[in-house]
C-alpha cells in the first residue's frame, strides 16, 4: 500500500465521486441536466441527508451550527489541534448546473472516504463543510454561512431578508433548524489551521490552456448595488414626452452613464446590470418605477473603491426626471490566498504530474471570507467552455477526480503540518 499524501490521492475513487455527484444532481433536477436546489428548502434538506448518510458510512461525525453550516469531521491523532477545513456549498442558482459548489463538498467527502478505506490517520482533524446560502439565489446576498462563521456578520443581520415569495430568512432558518434538531449542534465560528476549497473554474482559461488544475492565488473584489427610480405613470398615446417622468428612460440614461464610468480597454473590469424590474410593465403605459441591479468586480482594490464610490453620483447626475435611490447591498474587497496553502496545492498537482497554472478567481466563493480567519486557498478544475450557472455546466469525471486527488494530497500535507 502506498503511504502519505500520494497514497491517499491514489485512493480517490473516480467512479464513486461521479456517482455521488449524479445522485445529488437528481435532487432538484430541471430539464437539460440542470439543478434548482435553493438553500433552506425541502430539497436542500434532502440533499443534506444524503450527504450525512454518505459521511457516516465514511466514519465521519456530523454537526451543524446556528446558521445551518453542516460539518463532517474525521478525527486526527491529536484531536485538540485546529482542523484542516475543506468544502463548498450545496445550493444552486435557479437555473444552475450539476457541479458548482456541490463538487467541493463531494470532493471533500471523497477525501474522507479515501482516508477511511486506507485507514490513514492524519495528525490534525479534517472537516468538510457545506456552507449555507453561498449563491444568494433565494436570499441575497450570498455567502451568509461563511460570513457568519468568519464573524464578518451575524445570522441576525440577515433575518429580515426575504425571498421572492416574501418568506424571511429568519423563518426559513427556523424551519430548517427544526428539521435538523436531531443533529449534533455546535457553536458558530472556529479557527481552522487552513481552509482549501475545490471548485469548477467557471471560466475558460484551464480548458483553453489544456491544463488540469488551477492553483488559485486569490479572488477579485465585488460590489453590488440596487438602483431604484420613481417617476409617474401616464398614457403612452397622450402624455407629451416633455412632461413625462419616465422611469425607463431615466434608467437607460443611468445605465449609459455607468457604462462610460466602467469603460475598461484592458477588459479586466466586470460590470453587469443583471436584473431589471419595471412597473406597471405594460406596452402602452409610461413606467413609474424601475429597479435594476449592478454587479461590479475588479481585482485591484483601488479601482474597486474608486469606481464603486462613484456609482451613486454618476447615477444621480444622469437621471433627469425621476427620483432615484442607490443602495450598496454587498461588498467584498479583493483577497490574496496564503502561500502556505497555494504552495501545498501546487506541490500536490506537480506530484500527480498534472498540468497546472496559477490564476485568480473572477467569481467570489466562501473561501473569500475565510481569509481573515485562517490560511486559505482554492483548487480549480476545468469546465467546458467556461460555462457555469447554467444547465450546460460540465466537467468530466476524470477532471473532477484529478482535482480531488490534488485536494486529498494538499489536505493530507496540511493536516500533518
């Protein structure tokens, strides 16, 4: 039998990992191989029970914290030492795919299964975590579980957030906790020795370079805004243009001004108006209400702060006829991952003779909020055409297994450190 990190990596079972992912994909399946599994729903709880059953077969102990973060623990030979933490999230976008988030959880579980089968014991405990509400698809913003764990927010900070049906986060969490009252409860927060998150890239760089592994060096920053314009509705056939308070026209002016603000010839900056609500939303009425969202991202904190701080003023100056409010809903500054973890991931990829490259993450992940808590890093595997948040999202069984082998070796190295 092989020993050490390389032996553990060799014990990763590609077929078992793929089967576990496909079993999860059936929970909330939608047409086209997609998944719609919102957080704190019956489908979410069904998937968690499936995960718990698999974890217990792998000899792991299960616990849950006050915001619903789920932990699977394999004890180390020195159980008082801080654990190595790995994992991701189980919730999806409404039109999501089979791999975003859930891959990191099931890859962590596969590491526990490989440890169990080989009888390998690490010095430090290893824990797999499924974070609550990373996506923000039902309750915005995302990453509520990891932000609360890290002490950046409290669960109570999110209690009044509502989903599209008007259900509060507080009510959904209370229902969820009642359904999991049989699980061992643990306090919120912790101080892991390190955190490593495996994820599909959600971008095209690894596939384009024909490489197996992305050694993630950090995550670009994000600022999200909501812009609300209020005007006056009128008849489209009779109201003179010069007398209108047309919320749609002012929204168009605001978005055009924002496009000018966010102009970026190197194409590093990311600016998206992703959701637009219009009232009364009829073809022959002037709109009296528009609300739209802004998603602005950049890897440079100076750029993120300067242009983000300019958003409200630019919108106010562009609007001609309506009243306008600009609210910043979410802020996450860029982060750099710890060399200790980044280097461990790179060594693991090299030891398995896997082609790899260092790269930053354009999407935010729970790992972003663990950076102040402990040394943190991520592992990316390629995904076809870089597509994600879409039923067409796809990585091959071999690609996913390769990433899991790197995860196993990196986690084992850290857990014996």
